[in-house]
C-alpha cells in the first residue's frame, strides 16, 4: 500500500526510528527527534544498498517518487545509482573548481604576493574584461586551441596587439599552473602563439622626466625581490651600461680599489671602462658579500655558473607595477644620455663615450677606452649625486615645458 501525504503528516516521532514504506524500495525514515528522510533501498551486484533521496517536506512525496524512478532506470541499465551520484558530484565539483576562471583566480592568488598591488589589479581586470566572458565558465581541460585563439582574436580586433600578446601570456601561465596541479594535460597557448599578429615595434621605453625618476628610484629601494636583482636594479641607473653587460658583469673585471669596471663591449667588441661612483662602489660591496666568490656579480637564481636572466630586470619592473610602455632595462641609458646633457650640461662626447658609442676625434680616429677618463670619472660621480637628490625628493629642473 502506497504512502499518502496525510499519513506522512500524521506520523509523530516516537522513541525509536520508524520506516513508512511506499513501495519499490522507497520509504520515509522518521527519527526519534522528528526528522524525516526519504530512502531508497535496492540491491546491486547481490548487495543491499541504501541511498538518501532528500528531506521531507523539502523533498515532497511526488519528488521522492520521481527520484526513485530515475534510480530504477539506472539499475535497469546495470548502473549503481550511488556510484552515479558520486560521479555527478565530482562533475559538479569540477564545474566549480576546474573552470578556467576558478583556476586563473587561484593562480593569481599564488602569484599576487610577488606583484605590486597595481600590477596585480591590472592582471585581474584584464582577464575579467578580455578572457573570462568567453572562457571563464569552461572546464580548463576542455578548452580547445581554436576557442582560445577566437578569444584572443577579439582583442586583436580592437587594434591592441600588445594587449593580445599580454593576455595570451597570462593564459599560458594559467594553463601551466593547471598542468602542475593536474587539472589539464598541457599548455594549449603554445599552439597559437604564431597565429597572432606581431607586436608593434616601438622605441625602448625610458623615463627621462626628473619628476618621475625620483619615484622610480624610491620604488627600486623598496623592491622586495631577491638581493641579487635588487642590487642590479640599484646599480643599473648609476652605470647605465647595456642590460646584457650588466647581467653578465664578472668580478674579475671590477676593480673596487681603483673604482673601475673594465670589460669588452660585446656589441662592438671594443674595450670599455666604467668609472665607479661612491654609490656604485657601495652597491658592489654589498652584493660582493653574497656573490663575490663566484664568477658573476649577478648570478642566476638557478645556478651561480650562469649570469642573471635577461628577463630579471623586466620582471622586477612588472612586479613593481611599472608597465613596459614606461620603462625598460635599456631605458637607464636614455635617461642618462638625456639628463647628463640637458640638466647637468656634460659634454656630449663624454656622454657618448661613456655609453660605449663610437666616438671619433676631429681626424676621424676612434677614441680609446682611456680617453677623457678623468673627466668621465667626475661626470659619473656628479650623475650619481644627482640621482641621490632626485631619490630624496630634492627640487628638480623640468626639461619638459
């Protein structure tokens, strides 16, 4: 005999569990405390099993019977309803935790402590604007290269190629994070890199406004990355050599006693001397405690036998929230060239020689590396002192009317 709603309502709790049977294995279990649960009793592979179908009255008699019939259909197909429920539960969990957006936000949370607040916000807002609307709700392992490319193409269509490449790089890092956490097999972003329009070439970014240099130098002083990268950042504006020359600097080329750094310029294969200011000596003495026993002044974090990565300075800028459109590792050279001339009034040939550019005398002969060395030592100390004033927030002369 089937259950009725009246029977269910009239059943009161007693000092033991009651079972009100509806038929086909469906029954209502009433606890001594008055709780009422729908249960389905069935056999699968010769074993008796029970499965909860909900709580009354949230799950009505009619709804419990519908759930029962769903289970009976599964049993007819030789599928255990309990196993099917577990599979469905895992799938729903995947929907919640394995979507591109959920993994992207997890990746960002891991990465955020190494980023400036501004840069971290820029990454999230970019993903929310350009990526999540198309791919956010998709299971990351089910996203195809074509779907990703279609998403990036929408960014290209706005005429923002740089942004398209930046978003693809973000996606690549997210896919790599998902691979590491066993939620997808590979980084599909690598499949479409060559399909994007090339980045628009532009001049290397540099900050040359004295009003902006002070804040930049203060940001470098407050940088919380590795000591090696921080010292490289502090030395870069003082010596304004090419980024590759800085990161490949060797202790054997540096004479702290005579305040000189002598090396061969790889670009022109010519000898060069960088007079070291008191401030430069201070930075080098600080880093020597850590790396002085090795070959490189600024060794790689992975191996002291290799120089620092060519991306280390750029990555530090990005961490501090300085966009690449504003400053590059090469930008310290443009900074020095502009301000040594326009603010400090140094002779252009001294500046060019210190930049290791080809400088010739009136007879067309190239100057050797010791040319005007005394004057250049004075110039380099004046430059370091000027940067100190900017860093301290001293009054500056604007060169941009």
